[in-house]
C-alpha cells in the first residue's frame, strides 16, 4: 500500500472536522445517557435493568474511544504546529505522511457507534 502524503492545511482541516464530529458524538452520548436514566427510573424489570447496564457500559466505552481519538488528533495537530514554527519556509508546499492509522480508527469508531446507536434506538422504540 502506497503511503499518502498531504499538505499541512489538509491535515489541519481533517483534525478540525474530526474534533467537531467528536463533540457531536459526545453530546449525543450525553443525551443517550439521560434518556437511559429516564428509562431506568420508569422500568424496574430485571430484563430492562440488564439492557440499561449494557448500554451504560457501551456508552462509557464509546466515550473512552472518543477521548483517545481526540487525544491523538490534538497531539498530531500540536506536532504539525511545532513543525511549522520550526520550519516556516515553504511550509505550505511540504508534504506530510497522512495519518492513515488514525483514519482507520475513526472509521471503525463511526461504524461501531452507528451500530450502537441503531441498537439503542430499537431499545427505545420497544420501551415507548
């Protein structure tokens, strides 16, 4: 597989896009948790308690993944900023190795999150 290279402004734009998307996911997880609390308060059946605990655990895992991916993006952004400060001449023409591993992690996160969201929406529909 050939290594892709990108300009600093492309990488910066990708970081900013990811951080904005991650904020949305975090906000959505917060809403999901509040809804889950409401369901737990209204339903004391053991089956519901088990499902509530399942979703609580999954939401914690997804938040941890968001935190990890955000940290990676911020670290890479800081590295790029430092590189630009230390090498200001023609920085806009310099090509950097694309962070394909991070892209893969983000894609995997989005797929897992979409599946979890669909599963949670089915759970909500059953409780309404």
